[in-house]
């Protein structure tokens, strides 16, 4: 029987006791948790350790790196490379996967991670996080790049940590989504949010409306209906929230419900989306679905998408089941021609300039 003081280690032993390789997976997740504790400590110090501002370097996506981007990436690598549990690791901050040093034993797992999601918020003292995903490496040989390109439905574990007033680790090993709070006095993660469930219905949505002019018509239609509130077709008011940290936005949805959207747009059409499939979309999709929600690109289930590149980007729409299904419906109707493109009243012709008004 799990109690209010169940530690992460005890929880993993219980959850994975019937898995053939459960002990190794549990040990790897404990190593990841140890790295998260270290990141929590350095993130909490902020400017005291000189970890604010930006570097003159860029990551593989061309984004300017923060000092903590580099430091947190190194922390995870050094906590997980030596234990004989991973065959290789891949990070949003590295162009190529990390090869396990020859002096260390290789395991059967692949660890993929975004070491510091929302790092632009560090200077503002706003919540940031770490996202991770675990896949199985089924060969004896060292992994090649192609071995990492597995769809999200092959994940054996996924999770994130959010560094806020408290540090919370949210985790799934395929048996529900569960939250653990770091008790800094004893150095353990304690189960505090068992069996998280995303409410099927919601009156909240999270989206960056500064990109509205670049959205496809289905997304314009959905957000316009939400903003219309009680006087619109939905007949009720919605609240919009946007923290600009995926971990923080998704955490709020897990606790209170809602739908998070970073949809496809024409601002950078060659990228196919804004968020990374392997490091962000897949692990968050697994967590949300294990909590009873849905995760979609708008047209396809995220977890069924076959990756083509290690740093591939995709549209992401996830959260409360009813809202995600509605957004998927709007995409289907638009693609089939059943729905006419939405035209914002703000940018429509004013009545004085319409042909019928001039007649």
C-alpha cells in the first residue's frame, strides 16, 4: 500500500516489479532524479552563481544559449553516463547524440532530454523545467542516430521537473501519471500527486496569441470561439493563460485542466512546427495521455508520429480530451473543405468600404 510518505524509489519498485528489466529502468530514473535535484539547486541560486544573461554560443537549433542551458545539459550527462544503464543520450542542446565513454558499461536504454525548458525565463525568476524521455535500445552495438528515431508510443518512461516555489517531478512508466515533490530537508522525492487526471472539459486555453496572424484557419476558428465567450458559439467564457515555458503550462493543465497549443503556422513553414518531437512533444504527450488527456498535431496523434530527424519539430496541441477533439475536428473540416476559412473581424473590410455599402 502506497502511503503519503512514499519515496520515488519505493514507488518505482512497486510500479516496475513485474517488468522483466524493471530494476534497471528504476535505477535509471533514480539517476535522472538525482540530476534534477542538482539542477534544482543551481537554478535556485540564479544570479548568485552568475547563471543569468546569455552566452555567445548557439545550440543546434540556432537559439542563443543561456549559461544554465550548458550547465544543466552537463549535469544530466554526468549523472547518467557511468552507471551502465544507458546505451546513449540525446539532448536538445547537442547536435549529435552523446556516446557513452569506452571505460563505462553500456545499458539498454536511450535517454533523450531538454535540460532546461523555458530557459529564457531564468532572468525573470519564472518557473522553468527539465523534460525527459526513455526508449529501449534493442541491439548490442552502440546506438546510431537512427536508433533514436522511435515513435513516442515506444517510450517506456517519460517525465518532467518543474523548478518553482517547490521542485516537482512528474513521471509515468506507462501506469498513470504521478507527481513527486522534492523534500529538500531529507533529499528525497515524495509522492504527493498520485494518479493525476486531466479534466475532460475545461474553460482554459494556453497559446501565444502574438502569432495569431500566422495560424491556420482551424486554429483561428477555435481561439475566436473561445474569446467570444458567452456571446459566441461556445456559450461560455474561457480564460487564456500563457507562461512561455512548456513545462509550466503543461503542469497547470495536469493540475487544473486546459488545452495547450503551439500549432502549425506559416511564420516558419519549413520547420513544420515550433516544439521538438523527441525532447518535448513525445514525453509530454505520454504524460498527458496517461492522465486521461489527448495529444495531437491537430491532424494526427503525436505518439504515433514516426520521427524523421533527431531535432524534428511538430505542432503540439494537448490537454483536456473534449477540447483537443474539437480542434482536431476543425482541422478535418478545414482539410475536407467543409469549413470556410475564418476571417478575423479586426482585419475585415469596414462597412463603409464594402461594395454593398458603397452602392
